[in-house]
């Protein structure tokens, strides 16, 4: 009776099997490590508020920075595989008082162009935006997530104008909750330099709210610094005083990944 024998694959077969295994290994998606990024940022924003009836209150970023009584702004983002979970929050309390010239319109030819007034102005803004994203596109340079979330915003404005004819006071408080949809991600030029970006729109308590952000980012180790520009707009449709609010200006941030 012939004895059973084992055969060693021929060299060509061995190379073919090894190449197939290698190709399968390279083609299999690798699990992405979990990563959390915490950021603190400073937003040198202009504040442009339009009241019902068309009256505009414009506060320059220089005035904001000089009269910022308290501010706290930060972002926390956690990436797990193709998913992204994040929170962006800010609180700013700005107060200003002083003597100003208020432009006036007069039907009299010799009427004054402006009148002196004492102004006391305080505005407080609270925003909390929680969002979830899923990876939409990735290659060697691009990383793009589609996002959905909930943005809560609270505006409080106290304005008192005193003239020789008396005082007028505006006191507004609006609490807004919007569902948001958008994109966020970054384009990497080099391992250290990249351009992060955010764009989203929301609606719910507002007629529409918008956010757009882009920047230049430099990373080293687990840290990075970012300098860019941020624009946010809320168009209100159910407010006693406010019609529109726009925040826009440069942003600088420090981030740490762990």
C-alpha cells in the first residue's frame, strides 16, 4: 500500500500565496485609533445687532476686546473610527458706557446732525453646539465629515440711552434652539500644516442660522495652533426686539490631542 506523503508547495505557488495575503492585508481598512482634541480659542469679533424696525447696534472688535468683562470659548471633539462627536461652546459678557454723539434726522434745515447722549450698553451671549459627524470622504490630503447637531444660543442685551429729553431703554432676551447640518474637516498640505474648515446651517427657533470658519493650522507633537476667520449669523423670526445678529472676526486657538 502506498504511504501518504505531504507535499511542500512549489516556490511559485508559495510566492503567489504570499502576494495574495499581502494584497489582502493592504486592502483591508485599518482601524483608526480613537482621538480627542480639546481647544481653547479667542474670537476677536465684531457684533452687529439689528433691532426690529431697522435700528442697528454695531460694536467693533476693538470695543469688544477693550470691554470684554468675561469670556470663555472652547471646543471638544472625539473621533472614533469613521464617527466624530463634538461640542463647541462660548460665553461672552461685554459692557460699555460713556458719552457718545447719536446721529439724528431733523426736518428743520438748521437742526442738529447729532445730539449728545450717555450710553450704557451690555450684551451677553451664550452658545452651545453639540454635533455628530460621519466620515464622508478621506484621502491622503482631505478629511471631510458630514455633521448634524443641535445649537442653542441665548442673547441678552441691555441698552440705555440718556439725553436731555429723557432716557430710552432696550432690554432683550432671546433663547434659540436650531437643528444644524453641515460639513467639517481639513486639508493637509504637509504633516505639520493644514487648513481646517467648518460650514453649517441651522433652523428651528430662527429663520436661519449660519456658520463658516477657515484657518491655517500648525501642529507639532500633540499640540497645534490655529489662526483663522469665523462668521456666524442668526436671522430671527419670532423676537420682540432682535431681527438679526452677526458675529464675525479673527480667531486664534490652541489645541491638544490625547
